[in-house]
C-alpha cells in the first residue's frame, strides 16, 4: 500500500488537472471509509487512501464510467490495491453493465473489466469503498435510497438498476452488522 503522503500527492496533482465535484466527493468517501474502518477493525489509513483515490481516473477529465479504467491504468504500476478499487468501486455486483452512467470506452476495455471482476473475490475494502461511494455526495452524505433515486433521475432507469440497488442495500446491512450499529450515524461524527 502506498503511504498517506504519496496518496495525498497523487490526489493533489489530480485535483490540479481536473477540478470538479469529484474532489469533495472523494474526500467524503475517504472520511467515511476511515470512520467505518475504525469501528470494524479494518486498517483505517488504508481505507482512507482507497476512498481518496477511488475516482483518481477523473484526473484525465470529464468522463463517465471510463474513469474506472483510467484510474486502474494510472495506479496499477503504483499500487495494485488502489488500482483494484478504481475498478471495483463502481460494481456493487459483478455486472459490467450495472452502472448508472454509460461506458465511454472501447469494447475491449469493457471486456478487460469484466474479466478482471470475474477473477477476483471482493474483500472488505472493496465492499467498504462501494458502500461509501454509494452514500457520499459533494456536500456530505445521504441515505442510500436518496442517492439511488438521484442517480436514476440523472442517468435513467436501466435493466440492471434493481440489482444494483439491491446490492447497495445489502452493503448497508453488511456494514451495519460489522459495526453493530447503523453506519448512517457516522455521517455526522
């Protein structure tokens, strides 16, 4: 795992390349991931770093689902764990079409993501960042259902939407169970 200092430097450089809402969103994901990690016995610094850099592919400009691939490519030689999160954070269940936005890349790249997801087992860090991403906004946090509805209003309802929603709600239950309380209570800590 890269150091917090290195992660902050990578993030700072990316912020200079592409200013936008993704910056505050990523910071919120990182902060919530750290809080849940502390309560669940995970490495809180690692959780923070993974949350901070999960959308690092946005450094390349305004893109949709392509940011996952761009982040993976950028991080794979720097830190495999961060590169992995760049891909897995979008897929609460392993269907490459299970995204809110659209794929803005080549079919071969989508196939690469599909193959990657098929050959891994999600660990608690994947699940943590998936959940934190699903409830983090630019200005704080919201319950999962609120973000689900706002995403559908923004991108439209798809064949995979219900399965994505179910997966997000399962993640909420999973983390509630891991910390033995309602993780929404951490929004204001």
